[in-house]
C-alpha cells in the first residue's frame, strides 16, 4: 500500500533527515538510496515488513509506502 502527499512543511532534505533520524532513534536500520539526484529513498525492513519514504525534490511530492508479508492489496489495485 502506498500513499502520496505533497510536502507542505519542511523542505525535502529536512523531511528526509528527520524521518531517518526518527527511525534510527527507534532502533531501525535505515537503508539509503540517493542514486538519483532528485529523489531520496529511505527504507526500513523489519521481519519482512517494509516502510519506505520517497521524496522527490523537483515535484515536491513524497510518498510513504508500507508493506506486510501477510497483507496483500485487493486485486485490481
């Protein structure tokens, strides 16, 4: 499941840094992907559950994705 929302608060870099810091403070190992200069990705995987933050600095859009090993989206989604 993924939800997209505009960034109406902190600048993109601050959103990414704050999210990464918060996840690390809670003991999660954060995977970083900054291979694309305009998009930052931060991902946490715990017991096959995945939470990921995608921030596009150009479009000012971000999305938060969450997946579970035991829940699947309805067909056609």
